[in-house]
């Protein structure tokens, strides 16, 4: 009887332990409340916003803006979600600041008027502050290249002083590694090495980076660069520098205007002589040159 009781007690204890094990979260994994937290990336913030989960979208977007090494596209998309959800959640001051930062990154941004005055009001206030900046934020790159090299002239306009440095890359191929240089914010020039293998297309980009190495401004990027084609160079002199046997730098004798003036005069003179030499004789002129003898008043016969 005692043995039977021990067996039953063991079974009951085993069932209780199993139930308790299933009731607790597995080891090494988050609790259900934390498992719902999405990773801090742009796509997740956009998906949460599309599902009208503004609180969660706002939280994720804010975490994204504090990350490092964000591309310009990721930065702009994160601030779009952050600014709009701040406004929807009645965070007026934060929304205005986020909209101002968004306009610095993307000056062409306009808010969706269907979102109502709760969103459009802080945006209009931020746009007023943005328009008071001394210059429009952004950057430009002008390529002046030939097959034997050239320059990339980079201009960065940063009235908010958010950019810390500028990274410029170029390559003479449509794929492969870039030659990358770091220059200061403002006006800068990057020397381009000569092309090899007869290449004429130059791919290039410029990124203005903040203190987290996020691309706050860009002119092209490594994935979608800008392109320029090398200007045609002058034809090299045969034999190289100082070499003989080729054309002289002054050109041939046939390119001299003096030669053609002299040749024209010779041709004109020769044509005149040929005209008089080949012209048929005039009988009247020949008769007038014959000798005449007169015998008194009459011609002698």
C-alpha cells in the first residue's frame, strides 16, 4: 500500500513540474512582452506605421535615428516616420524638431495634407524655420575629367553644421572598388587618376557624414553613383616628346597660307600667258604690220 502511494505521489509531482515548465518562458528567450519588440530598422517602422501602430512605429523610428552608418535614404525614411508619429501622438515640439531635421536632409519634402492640422501645423512651423536658414542644405559635385585624369569639385552647403566630413569615391569601371578620399566640408577638390585600358566613363559619388557616419547629404552613392565621360584629348605627336620623323608642330607646307597665295599667283600668270599664246591671229592686225611703198600718190605695185 505504501509502495502504491509513493508511485502516485511521484506521478503527481512529475505532472506538476511539467505544467510549471510550460507555464514559464523557455530559457534564453525573451518573455512574451519583449518578444513583440521589433528590431530597430526602417522597414519595421514603416510596417508598424502602415498598421496604425503609431506608438510602436515612433519608438522604432527614434531608435533608428540614433544608429550609426545609415545611408541617406534610411535617414530620410526614419525621420519621416518619426516626425509624423510625433505629431499624431501630440508631441508637438518633438514633431517640429523632427520635421526641421527632415527638411535639412530632404528639402523637397512636403507633408500629406490628408493627415490633418495635427500634422501639418508643426510641419509648417518647421518649414518657416528651414526657410530662414542662410543657405539651402545639400551638396553638388562637378566632374572635369579627361582620359589622363582630372578633378572632382565638391561643394557642401551645411548651414546647420551637422556634417563633419565628406567622403568622395570614384572609379573608371562600372563595377568594383572605388578610390575613396576624405575632404572637408565646404569647397573641396579631389584629383582623379588617369584612366586605364581606354576607359572613358567615370562613376563617382560624394557623401557628407555626421558624427555617427550617417549620410546627411549625398550626390550619388556607392550603389547608385553619378557618371561623367572623359573629354577627348589632343592627338599625340608621332615619336613622342622631342622625337623626330613625325609631323612638326607647325604643320605641313600645304597648310601654309603663303603657299596658296604664291600658287594662286603662278596659276593666274600661267593662264594669262597661255591665253595670248594660243589665241588665233587677227588678220587685220597682221595686215597693219606689212610694209607699204608709195609711188607718188599711188601705192607702188
